[in-house]
C-alpha cells in the first residue's frame, strides 16, 4: 500500500508544481492525465500476467520456472512500451485535439503528454519489475524503490519546470521529464536487485506460448483499465463544456482521490499474490479468505479517507489551485465521490484477486459496461444539473461496480482456473 501511495504522490507532486504555472497549465495536465492513464494500463497488462504466473510457480515451489515467467514478462513489457511510444507519438496532437480544449490548454496538454510517450518503455518496465517482486512475496523492495524515485522526482520537478543553474525552464514538460527520469533510475535499481534473487528473470529461449499466456491473463484487466481511461477521454469534452475550471477540478480531484485508489491497489496486489500462491499450493479456501481480508482492510482504510475528503475538501484543493472556481468545482466533486468511495475498495481489491487466480475476464465484464454508462449518464445529468450531475454519474456507477464485483467473486468459480 505504501508503494502504491508513493506512486500517487508522483502525480500530486507534479500537480503541486504545475499549479504554480496557472489554471491553463493545470487544466492541460489534467486533460492529458487520462491519456497517461491509458498508457499506464498497458503496463498493467504485463504486470497482471506476471503476477499470476510467477505467484503460481512460487506457490508450486518452482523458482526456476518462476524466473522464466519473469523473464518473459520483462520481454513483453519492453515490446509493449516501445510499441506504445512508436504508435502514440505520431498521434499525440490528434489525440489531444479530440478533447475539445481551449487552444492554450491543449498546447499544455501536448507538452506534458509527449515526454511520457517517449518514456513508455521505462514505465512498462517498472510495472514488470514491481510485479516480479510482489509475486515472489516481497512487497518491501518495490516500496523502497518507489520511495527513492519519488524523492528524485520531487527534486527534479521544480528544477526542470522553473529551471535551476544550467538546467533550462521547461515548464509543464519539465514535470513529465522528471517523472520519466525518476522511473528510469528506479527501473535500473530494480533490475540490479532482482538479478540477485532466487526468482530472477531468465530467458533461455523465447516461448511464444508463455508470452501468449501473459497477454491472455493480463489483457482483460489491462483492457478494462484502458477502456476506463478512454471513457474519461470521451467524458472530457462533456466536462469541458462547463469551462477550464471544471477540467482542472476533475484532474486534480482524480489525483487526490488517487490516495484512496492506490491504497486499494496496494491491497489488491496483496490479494493477487496470496490468491496465486495459495492456489498454486492447492489451498483455495486460504486464497478466498486472503482476498476477503484484503478487501475488508481496504474498505476500512477508504472509509476513513472518505470522511477526510468530505470534511477537508476545500483546504485540500487549495494546496493545488488558487482559482476559486477550480476550488469550488473540485470541492463538490470530492464530496460527491466520497459518498460511495468504499465500493471502489471492493471493486479494485477483488479485481486483483481475480487476476491472481488467472481469471481476469469477470472484472472486465463488470467494469466495461458500467464505466461506459458514465458517458450518457454524464451528458444527461450534466445538461440538467451542470457539473454536479456529472459527478453524481461517476459516483453512482462506482457503487454498482463494487457490488457486482463482490457478488461475482462470491460465486467462487475462479478457484477452478488453471494457469
């Protein structure tokens, strides 16, 4: 959980410094954030497959086979990262243009997105290394790696955004380059450490069947997250009709809300690893108990955060924006989503449990239609209630996803999955 929170702090640190450049820069970063999330979902595809295969082999007490799975996971991460960069860079201008932003805001969004695209191989590689450690049962090393990269990012952000000594002032692009450079350093450190572990990546020969298994397991969850981001990209023009302040508000709001989300992702990683290892050890009852315990811990933590979100929303938003319109819109957003935030804990943690079992299709079946429903719901409610209606459309769909995910997991069919 600490490692996942550190990942979210990356974005909060970026938002803190970019907010000093003004509302247009903050709005540009907020708008591009949905594309960045789409790119991160590609990394999740590889990480999900690695977790399922490596954890299952570890549970079977086959470290060499786990190392082969890890090696193929790193290979897949490299292919995905370079592929995303090669496809995304030529399309970046068109993608940002599709958001319907003001020209100045669109320019800022493109300036932030382009360096992230260049750094995609680093980002996907980082997801793969962290998944290898966690699937092996080591959650401390990723925490220290992310903590170190966070500190480096915090130092680089103001230096590259505003300039320092011989470093030129890059503006919003500096925030993106700081993130890429920090992740690159963390990836190199992770590779050096994992090379000395029992479960160390091996690639004696490329097995296309294993690459396919990684893709098959990871694609539903990676695809679900990609669809989630794509839907928010389609939501952005609806939100943008209500002004740049609304776009900035939801972007910053997502980053603040990410403290709760990444807390859930931390427990989801634990659930995924334990479910995979217990199924490998042929102990499905312990796997199920671990998943529900992780979901319970996450729900409790998110309940506390929801109370804080509701009570302290204006003060929290004031840290990232000085525009009263952004603070007002953001406060309303944060308070509405806080009402059903605990349902997100069930959704995210049980999605991780499904992934650890290698049965990643149910989360996609639950998430895809309900997330897509946000578009017509936001359009209809937004035309009648303004941004308040949009925020309610997002919040209610979160409740429905959490309840359906819990019901499906309780059926127990995931225990029969073979990987």
